[in-house]
C-alpha cells in the first residue's frame, strides 16, 4: 500500500522529536514541520495541467531552508550535485516504466536507497546531506511527471509512493548519522583508557 511508509515514519519522527530530542528551537521547528506535513498530506493545488501535493512543496521549502543554513556554502558545486541526483531519480523512475523486469524488489526501496547513499557520499555534513537528498528527490519528481505530462493529462506531482521514498531516504540518512555518532563515542571511550595508561 503506497503511502503507508510515509505515515509510519513521520509519526515515528514526531515521537523522536517530541520525547527524545533536547528542548530547543530545532526540536520545535521539526515538530511543527512534521505535524503540518502530515496534516496537509492529502491536499493538492492545481498548477497548469498538474495536481501538486502540498507536502512536496513543504519538503521543497525545507530543502531550500537547509541549503541556506549551511555554514560553508559552495553554491555552484551544491546545485550541480543536486541536479545530478535529480536526473538520477528521474532516470530510475523512467527506466522503471521502460523495463520494469529489472526491479526485482520494490522500486521505492531501490530509488530511496540509491539517492540517499549518493547524497551521503557527495555531502560533507548532515545538513548538506539532507538538503541534497530532499531537493534532488523533489525536483526529480517534478521532472519525472513533467516528462510524462507530455503524453498524459491530469497527472499528480508528489504521489504517495514519492512520499514513501522521501521518508525512507531521510530515515537511511538519520541512521547513518546516528551510527557515525555512536562510532565516534566508542572511539573516544577506547582512547581514554589508552591515554590514562600512557600517563
């Protein structure tokens, strides 16, 4: 069932931000964003011949906000990387239509894992990784349906499957960041006894 991952992961994210994160502005902003996104997840606006899901626009705004919040910005490199991942998303989705036999497992998993791993590899820090992933997958979704719009009418940009891919990818990035934090903590714990022995 398309869309089920979105609701499960978003509610899980809300629980984490509400009960597990430290109090602060970031926690408040994330909690409000998650609730607004869930609330407006079934709303659409009409843009030309397309129905655009409001959640897609909200995530686009989040991606832009994260891109602007980066401390060391190299805008040309960032936008080139975003466009590369955008074309990767649209290419995989179009290839799925052309030759679906290659997709032995759910295409949502394949797309989200591929784009999130590329974002992790190409991004330098967590804010940049999230902004790369969110912007590229949102723009890729727009490009994909824009191409299909030349052959069909009344299409929806920001399907339930897109929301699933978005949250799965964000979850992969979150797990990656948490694993890095745990590894660093373990390394620091192991280095303390060795320093004490040397002293």
